[in-house]
C-alpha cells in the first residue's frame, strides 16, 4: 500500500509541473489574479497594441506580454505599462518583430505580484489580416475568397476559377485539399507586394504561403482581369497542393519542378513564354535546368526565362512519363535525393540527359551538333595552347634563317 501511495504522490507532482508549465500557475480567479477584457488593435505592418484589465488581491509588480507568430519558434516579450485602475498596455513594433500577413498570432500574459508569485494567463489568438482594406468575403466548400471595391459577382468568378484550378491540378497529380484555402485579391501588384513587405521583386504578381493556406493575387480592373485570374490562382494553388502532398519534405523539391508544375496548371498560360524561349534558344541563352534546382534568377528578364523553361520542361516530362512519372519524381525528391539523382531514380535518366531530350523535342536540336557547340570553347583553348608556341617557333626559325642569309 505504501508503494501505491508514493506512486500517486509522484504522479500528482508530475502533473502539477505539466499544468503550471515554465511560467508558473495559470491566471484564474482561484489564484487571486484575473485577466479581463483582452483586446488587440493593430496597424498593418506597423505595430500591434495589446490591452487587458488585471484584477488581483495582491498588488501587481509587473506584466509582460508574450507574442508568438505562426511559423516562428521564438516568442517576443513586451513589458506592459499598468495604470492605477489595472489596465495593462503593451505595443509590439512590427519593424523589429516582423509578422507575416494573414497568419494567426498567439499571445499570453505573465503577471508578477509584489510577493514574488508569478502567474501565466491562458493563451489567446487573433488573425492578423491586412487591415488597410474593407474585405468582402464569399465561401465555398474548398475556398474562401476576399476582395474589395467590387461587386459580389467578382468574388464568385474567383471562386469558380479556384474550383476549376483544383480540377486542373488533379489531371497532373494525385492531390486533394486538406483545408480551406483563403484567396485575397488586390487591385494591383504594388498593393499586393506591400502586403508581403517585399522589395526588388516588381515582377511578382501572385504569392502563396502554403503553410498558412493563403493565396494573394493582383487583379487590375480591365479586359485582362479574368485572364490574370486564370493564370495566377491555379499557379499559386498548385504550390499549396504540393505543400500539403509532400510536407514536411516540401522544401526538398527542386525549384524548377515546383514552379514548373505550378506553371503547367495555369488555365491561361503566359502567352509570352513561347517567344521568350525561342529567342533564348536562338541567342544561345537558355538556362541549364540544373541551374534552377535551388533558386531562380532575381532580375525580371531572366526570371521570366526561368519560368518559361521550367513550364516547357515539366510539360515535356508529363507528356513523356504521365502522372505516374511525375509522382515518382516528387517521391524521389521528397525522400531526399539530390536534383540529378532524383530524376535518374524516378525516370531512368539524369536531369542533364532529360534536358538534352527536351531540347531535341522542342527545338529539333541535334545532340551531336549540341555536343560540338559545347566543345568549341575547348577547341579554341587547345588551338591557343598548341598554336601560340608553334607560331612563336616559326617566327624564331624564320628570323634565324634571315640572320644567316644576311651573314652570307
């Protein structure tokens, strides 16, 4: 009996440690501390203000607000000011602690009393949305679309295209939606980019945060608005589908495959891609696919070429190997194989070999001619190495003959 009692006491002690956690006991009425009327107000991209009313039988010495943004392991601590009536206020500078838009933020209070006791509140949550606009909302089974400055038929059109985009993606891969996707439509790229707080990427028209299940698109009013919907929404949706399909191995996918799959899913492909590809081939400026494994170029002209190439290359792989081939390719990369070995494992050819086959198919490029073109620089170097000494030797020999003729 004594052993059973000790075990129960030990179990209660462990449960007590788990319950109180690293910051002390929870804040509740029994502890003598209550947190009431919690409020959050924020200026998007600038600051977040946390307010709450503290009630305690014992004078409060300090209140600290802990803030943790979704996707971040670290929590920011903000000392709060306390008024004589017990109102605690804390302000988070978003320039010092950047927070992604359209993410959930968790916060809680830590209260230290004059007698040294420390109590921690329950955790609260709020959704950090772009508050600069009055968003309209429309919900379907799979999507929630948001827009401003337009009629409801605009939101319905976005929802319809999102549904068609999902069907299109499922023709290439075995993918399903695991959660509702939120789509936010801005009137122009500048406003969307300001929400992302990015600079130096003026070519970005759409963006997806796969772990948040959020898509941002820029859809300027005008005759091409629907075409932009049919391009941007399916492209960004495929990124989210790929994340849900492969997590936690999503980051292992080569950029060329991730962007290539997103590009071929577009209901309205970029009509400039063909011309960009043709010009780059004729000017011998095509980018090696192997150079697009880790990242894309940052300048606008070369990044468009990278998108054009990966779209054409991925479509070629689909035409040759079908959905089973693409599924094997994704699995190989998700298993951790590198860019070249993943392709060889899945499709039986290295990435470089597949690129040669793609070029031959798309540009009717003879691999022998391509090999000769690749060897030309080395031939020139070889000629210089052999030719310069030979020319020098001939010049010296001629000079010597001339000198002997003169002496005669």
